[in-house]
């Protein structure tokens, strides 16, 4: 079982993007390299404010403070990370070899915060940039002990407590509130989720292949991460086997952390055969032949930094990849009372989608997609009774200030649970919960299939 305190922290996290960096001991010169194994993964998340569509931090430096003195630097270059795209889960933003010992605090330096939100009486997103240039001292209570065994150190950025709103729902200021927890990955670990070192949907370019392993670079200029493969690794999307991986391919990887700190790829899916780019975000408009996304994450070889900005995507010739054909969702989508659909007709405002294309198709704020995929997302609200005849598990009454409500005009969504749903809190009438999973639209109604149900922060 997971530690309840850690669960509360991680279930509500909105994850940050991945940048894998190796560092030496305190006061030694830092060196960026290809990581094969690290004893600590650093993950940072967010308890969100529902009216916020995008929250982008630029973190410039992270130090760990040892008890009795001593400083270990784990990040020393600006890293721009969007938080809201992984509501209800966590994701690594740096991995490092940290000397064993007891640590009492961390110093997290943040230069800017970019916020996109929808005010109370509006349906139009507003963008604001706050220049902080500040260092947040995060106290560990209790102190964190790092051993030679792999560990996951998770930082929770609480947007709901950090952002200040006026009476009209406008963001007027920010005072970062961050907490931390740790999870040790033990030998023979039975649970392998994000809190225990799992990596989900990491997109990048193959930068090298060795015997039974490959290196993946998330974006140009970032550090490569090494993944091993074994007989159980699945290869999908037109890659029959490991031998068919080639440098330059854009792929999506799922992986688990092994007891020695190395990463084992459980699935590798081809997205583009060479020189590809990827973006995912919330759909804010559709036209039949195109969709507009507020970009929450990007990967591959995007020529322009699009995170936190609108992107118009031509989908007229794109292949819409049904979740029914994705092995990650086979258990989740089993036995539903409706047939989930995701195509050019049913892609809808409010859904989180991923698009990819060859690099040659990108213009300044647009490109033509070759593939479109539905992505996991989260919604918060209050449990209500399921409508008669719907066969839904329950009705989720959405919070009035939710960005989803303001974008779609929809105030409630039918939620379905099944054999693949991880229920972290009892579902009872009138209780507040957060669900994470896949959001479908049938042309008239939204339907949510929950992969995880948890308490909101």
C-alpha cells in the first residue's frame, strides 16, 4: 500500500515536463549527460485551480540542503514546464545521482510564471506573465533520507493556494506554495505507478540505439535518457521489433523504474519515422478541418516554443487513433455500455488531444497533423446520482468556475468506472472528487471513463 500522506500529494499533482540531468557532488562542476540510471527521480506537481487552463513555470535552479550543512545541486539551467496537462498524476522533471544522506530542505528558484485562465464572467481565456525571480525554501517535514536505492522525490506546487484572484476571477498575484514527499522504489516493487517511478507517454526522438537499449531525447538541447528493453516490451505503430528502431524516429515511450534505478521500456510506439514533432493540449475550438489547441506540452523538433500558446492544427488528412486500439486502455474501456468514438466528427472543445506531424509541416503557429490521439485529462466536481437509463457509475456535477464549464457550457458529465479504474477514495453522493481518464463526445453528450478517482486537494 502507498503511504496515505504521499497519496494525497501525488494523486492531485499536475506534472511537470521531463528533463533528465546528471550532477556530481556538492560544489563540483555540473555535467549534462545521457543518463543510464539515477538514484533519485525528481517530480513536481500541482493541486490546481479549476479556472486555470495553463500554468507554466520557468525553474532556473534547484538545490538540496543536507542536515549538518552541504548543498547538492540537482538542476542549474532554466527549465520551462507546464503543470496542468497531467492533472491527477505526476511526472519526472529531472533525475540525478544524489549522495546518500538526510536532507532537510530544498531551494527552488523560479524566474517567471505564465498563467492562462478564464475569468468568472467570461468564456475567453486571458494570459498573464508574472516575473518572480525568487527562491522558495521548501522545508522537509519530516527530513528526507536518500539511500543508494532508487527514490522518487515529489514536489507539489499548489496552484489553488499559490494564486491570488480578485472578485471577478482575475489572477492578480502569485506566492508559490510547495510541499514535498519521498517514495523509495524497493526490490520486487509490486506497484508501478507514477509515484513509484513509472514514466507515462514520454515523447522524444531516438538519438541512439545499443544492444537491448536506446537513448531518447525529449526535445532539442535536452539530455537524453536511456531505456532498456526486454522480451515483454511492446512495439506498436509500425515498429515490429527493437531492431527496427532508428535514430531520428519520433516515438512515445511508457517505462518503469527498476530496482537498480534504470528504466525499462514497457511500450514503444512510433509517431513519425523521422524528424517529427508533437504537441498536446486542450481543444478550444473546432472547425471540421482544423482544431485549435492551447498547448500544454510539446516534444520532438518543434521549431517554436508553443507551450501556453494557441496552435491551429489542420486535421483534414490526419489519422485519428482510436483509444480502443491502444493497449494502455484495453482494461479501462472494457465492458462499457457505449462504444467510445474519437474521430473528425467527435473531436470536441474541452478534450485533451495529442497531435504529431513531420517537422516540415510547421508554420509559425500552425501545422498539418498526420495523427491525432485522445489523451488522459482530469475533471473535478461533486458526486451526483447517475441519470436513469444511462448505466453510468455516477454523475459528476462540475465546479462552476471550471475552465471546462466555461469552454463548453456543460455543467455535468456522466462518469463510468470499470475493471481498470483505480478508486483512491470512496465514491459517495455529495462528496467532492477528482477523476482522471478519457473524455469522449458522441456529438451531443460528453462521457468520461475514469482511470482514477481521488479526493481533490
